[in-house]
C-alpha cells in the first residue's frame, strides 16, 4: 500500500496542506513548531477514531475547539488517496468532522471511493453523513465495464462512529474491510527509552509496540519463529554498535523477560537497563524495520535522538529498504546527517506563514536541484540555510 496524496484542512496549524506524489519514504524537516508532529498526529487521530469514535479521539486531544484551526469556517477534513499496489485502482478516503446543533462532534461526511480506470467514474463504496448512509453490495462486479452500483442503506448506532469501523467488520463489504485493516495496522511510533528498559511479564508479541515497551517479547518471537531475520538484526547490531556480539531475551525466576547484551570486552552480559540509550534504540529500530509483516504505514519522529550521527545515513537506507518491502515510511527529523542519506524527492520542509503550516518539496526547488546535481549533500545545504525558512 502506498499513499499517493494527503490533504488536511483545519487541523490545528494545518489549515490547508496538500502533499502530492508521495514516495515510499518521505522525510519532513522544519523548525520546532512548524507542524511536523501535528502532521503525524493526523494518522493517530484516524486510528483513535476507528478504535473508539471521533468524539473520544478529539477529547484525547483537548476537544474539537482545541483541534480545529484558528478562525476556521469549516469542518476538520482529511483526504487520503492510495493504491494497494501499482496495478490497483486509486482509492480515495475522505472524512469531515464537525459539530452538530448541540455542540457535539460528529462525522459530517465520510466517503470511500475507487476510480474505475484513469478516466472512469468512481464508485462510492460507502457514503455516510451523521450516522446514516449507504454502501455498495455488489463490489464483485466492480471490474466489469458496464457494471452499475447496487446500494444498500445503513444506519450506524451513533453519528460520531466511522462507517469503516461498523461496515468494515463484515466480509460482504470487502473494500471497506480492507481499508479498516489499513488504519488498524499502521504504526505511529512514540518510542520511549524508559519504557524499553524494564523487564516485562513473559508473553507473546509479533510487532513492536509504538512505545517500545514489548521489545524483549518481540526479540524472543523473532529468535524462536524467524531465526534468520533475528540473525540479520544481530549481524547489523554487531556492525553498528561496536563490541555487541550477542543479544538474547532471558526469562527470570519470577517469569519476567529481560534483554541481555553481550559486549566482547566483558565476561558477563549487560541487562537492558545498563546499556546505552543508543544501543537500545538501534536494536528497537532494527526489530521494527525487519518485521516479517511490515506495517502498511510507519511514522517515526526524530529517529536521530540518542543515535551516533554517523549511523544515520545507514538508518535512512534501512528505512528505504523497509518501504521497498511494502511498508511506506514517514519520518520527521532535525538531522542534517539523516538528510545526507536521502534523495531530494524524499524531502519535504515545513514552515509557518501567518501562523499556519506550508509544505514545500525539496525536488521542486531549482537551486537545490542544481546544487545536488553538482555533488552537494541535502543535509549540508540545509545547514547552510538554503531550505528557505528552515533552520536546523
């Protein structure tokens, strides 16, 4: 799955932002307060709205009036355009959230549609407003050239519930179900070193959690179920963290799991709480990026924190490899070293104009293109102030 276009309106500082022709990996740079975290929070908002409802998702962020852009005269709007693969039709999902007459947040409009070829009229697989709408029931006929929609009216329990949540639980609405799974499985990282260090109850985990608090369980899972993958992670750890020759998840007498890191210079291994922040974070990223089942979308904020600068170009390559295996990657960063490992078309910079975010693509800047063609690195150009309005 790859998101090709993202448009956001009236979401905090993102009054009207449109990202087009997105690549498998996109990196967003900008000064503090320009909207990088807000951009990523849009994906968290969609996930929370699906798991709960839009009212609870907004309450988690301070309520509708705290989220909607200052002086906005319309609803909060998000539009995603994506394809499952290169041969799949373009899918558009749009969501508008507003307040009803009682001041409660509701789904003002929700549409999921597929375009029939490059010029065909799209089918609205679902089209809902404030808890009521309709969905296509003959989507198996979608690929037939003369097929017409057969629709069925549906009523949701509440007007603040996403239709993709309700209808996506039924196999008869396969298109809706697939989109629901997409939102459920994208990963917005909120990694905390302090959460990754403690021991944890023995159990089972296939995927690293957003905060990284199940890192030992994931390491054990890869060791037991995907040994070849785990060996690759260990090999890369040995190359990038000097001295680390072995990593293992060990069960203590009271049934808890701890990570132990063997440094070749010492006889006894170190448990996780005694190794460096950078060692823990690199191991966590390698586990995340070598997941046998990649997330369809991976959002990571400032991966450079706690990592040695010389590792960042290699980490950029790891993120790019992940995107080529099927998981799209969005990254926010302040690091010139990370930018030096990127292509211009992968870099977007954010700036504030009159209190609201604008987004610019590095590859569309004529001066940047010319300088990179002559051999300059993007991170060096950023440090020189050539990304207009952005300061490292």
